[in-house]
C-alpha cells in the first residue's frame, strides 16, 4: 500500500457492512408502502396525473384553464367533436 494515496486505504469489514446495510435500508424504505417517503412519492405522482390538481398543469408548463373555459367545454355535445 502506498502511503498518502487515499484510493488504496484499507476498509474494514465493519465499514463495508454498515455501508451495505444503509444502502439496503434506503432501498427498502423507498418501496415500503408504510413509510412517509413512499406515501409522499405516491401522492406527488397522483397529483401530477390529475387534471383537477394544480401540479398537473405546472409540470406541463401550462396555465390551468379558467372556469369559463371548462364550462364551455362541458357544454359541447358529442357531435361537435366529430364535425357534425
């Protein structure tokens, strides 16, 4: 081992074990539906896919349609979309 070269420092088995445990815990917590982190990620995803939520429009870089636009759209009949 060359002194002064940090790439060749010996790492104890305990240090490796602690590192692997931390990695393993992090991985498990991301996928555990009972953790706050998992719940927040799921809520964020749902909000981004829901056109009734402001995040849906923000992530697309669009302005939320006004109530007037929504009212006009809902008043159209099916024939209006087909050109009839």
